[in-house]
C-alpha cells in the first residue's frame, strides 16, 4: 500500500476479480500514511508472508492531502484514547458494583442486628416494669410489716 498511488486509483471500481480469477476483497487501510483509505486486493493475499494469493492491489479512494491525513490520524488517536477511557470506566463501574453489593449485604446484616437489639430493648423494658412492680410491692409490704411491729 504505497502512498504514491494516484496512478493506481480507480474510482469507477471496475476491478471485480484479482489475478487468481476470484472476487476481490474490499478493505480499508488504517496506516498512518493512508488512514481510512479503501482499496481492493486478492482475498488470499497476505502482505506479511506474501505466501498465498496473488499480489493484486488497487486503491479505490484518491490519495488525501497532508492536512486530511493529519486530521484523520488525530481523530483515530482520540478515538483510541476514548475507547481506553471507556474500558477504564467500565472496570471502575464493575469494581464499584461489587463494592456496592458487598455494602448492601453489610447494611442488611446491620439492619438485622438493629432489629434484634430493638427487640431485646423491648424485652428488657418490660422486665424492668415487672421488677419495679415487684420492688414496689415488697416496699409496701415492708411498710405494713414495720407499721404493725412498730405499733
């Protein structure tokens, strides 16, 4: 994929088959030299190994200006940064979500303990009333006994 390809650009897109006789693959270049530029090539051609298919290659889109190339590359970089930020935020949400679930379990345990202690306080209040009543009766009986002995 050379950047000097205005000669090989074909906007009418007449290339339907490659040198192998099979339909061509339409792809998009995302190199810094040709960001977002479409081309057709042999479906089986691997530019890294050059082992299979033929070396058929034609640009569909015209070459871009340096300004266009710069803007597209900057937008691609910003897009990658934003995607990374979204992934980071998603991880944070996942962590906060599990923290939130743990806190909900903890709050539920505390609410259960609070209810248990509230019930215990009610039981102790009622026992306190009975003890006061019994103590009052004992004191009253002591006054009566003391009054009879003292007379």
